[in-house]
C-alpha cells in the first residue's frame, strides 16, 4: 500500500526533520510518504520539512490541528493514496508503530 503520513505542524522547526526522517526510514512492504501540513508557522518548519524529503502544504493562515489534519486527509485522497495516517509534528508519536497499524489495515481488521 502507498500510505500518506499526515503531519500537521505549527512552529516545529526543532522536531520536524527527525519526524520526517523517521518515516522515510521505515522499511516494510508498504511505502510511506510524509506529508507535512505547515499550519502558517512563523519559523523554518516548512523549509526543514522539504529538505528532509516531505511533501509540504503551506497553509496561508493558522487553521489549528483540526483544519491541518483535514487538509492533509483531503490531499491524501486527491493524490490517490491507499490510506492515510496522522502523527504529530513534535515527535510524540513514535513512527515505529506505523507498520503494525498498517498490518491491521491491510488485513481488514480496522473499522
């Protein structure tokens, strides 16, 4: 499966590269694509996410976590990804759990 990993981010320049790189390093039968939704950050979040290899959506105004996640999900749908998973831009969600979650999705064990 091709899976978009949606990462809403507001002023996460100190964490975003590590988060994106942790996703890009996942090696499974699935392919993971980090998508950072930059929620009108005033720091270098957007530039650092791009340099780390993420697709970046720059929102012109701060929509908050809900608007940023919705933007990412719409993007994933429009781009034809098989699934989308959201993790936070501050690194609090360990990306190492994503492959196990994908097994559940692939085996039709998720609702």
